[in-house]
C-alpha cells in the first residue's frame, strides 16, 4: 500500500528557479527509503512535500496517512528550550487533545523505547547531542506514525553516535513498521539504513537511480564489512558520480 507519493512534481523557489523535478517517488507501507544526493539537489524539499509541509508548483502529492499519522525529525532536534524532556515528547499528544496525565504516560513509554531513562525533568540544554536527538525521535514516535520522515538527523553528530542511532532507528522501526523516508548525503549511511536508495541528480533534482538494497533489517552484526554492503555502496556512489558529471 502506498503511504505517500510524488507524481511528476516540480518546485520553483523565488530567486533560485527550479530546485526539484520533474520528480516521481512512491513510498510503500513498511519500507525505508533513503534519498541521497549532493547539496542543493532537493532532497529536503522532496521530504517536505511528502510530509505535507510544502506544496509543489506543478505535479501531484498523494498522501494516505491521516491527521497525526506523519512525524518529522529534522537535523536540529527543535525541542522547546523552556520545556522539560517529558513535556517536549508529550506535546504532539496534548496538541491532539490528550490529557496531560495520559500524554505524560505515553511520553515516558516513548522515552523508554529510545533508551532514555531518568532525564524526564531535564531541559534540552542539559542533554548531549545524541540524547537530544533521541528525545526528538521519541516525540516523533509517540503518536505511532504511519509515515516517519528523517531529514539528515545525524548530520551534527559524531560517527559513533551516528552508528548507534542508526541501529536504534532500525529497532524502533521493527516494532511498528512505519514507512520511513531518510534524507542524507552520506552514501554508506543510506545503504545501511534503507531497504531502498534513491539517488538524485544535482538540482533541479531528478531520479538518477532507484535501487533496492538486499539484506535483512535491522542490519546484522558485521553488515558494514560484508561484500553485499560494499558492492551496493559502490553501485550507489557510481550512480551519484555519473549524475554529477552529467550535470557539470
């Protein structure tokens, strides 16, 4: 079942001209799709279209996820600095009409899922970058979304934290199998995270390659050193390089 789709969309920005398209993409229930490409190719624009945060100038956006069934995690955790962790995570539920008591109970459960215990009353400024991103993930997951959008969520984190969070996201995904769209410029990260990698051309972004990634999710130990992983990384890297050379 298609959860969201872009059909021949084009996006123009004032002063920049066309930044995306024509671009087509369908996201099916339960799959993890990584969008990878150079800076300025329209990856984040495509994500915002899928999330319903922006409308195309031309083309069609199809969304079957209903109100409250889409969640977005941005590169910055975007937590309210004056609110405690528990209040930040509970916010989508409270805005949806839940009581404070019920929302806090669900928020505490979501924090437990992302392995954050004992920080409920902490303020965001007291957290490390990795902890703040886990809070942002808990807030996204607390509504049990059908469509989860991740816009370069690891970009500001160190490599060890990035890898740990990648595995955490796989475990969280496995529990409820939402459709996931993951935006990154890192080819290895895209191949590790996704069941499908879409390579985009330099802006205005188009599809250069749409590739299914073999192997189980969550990834088994040693997957990054397997021949399958290395071969897939080389395939994706080659497609990206060719797309960039063609645009030069």
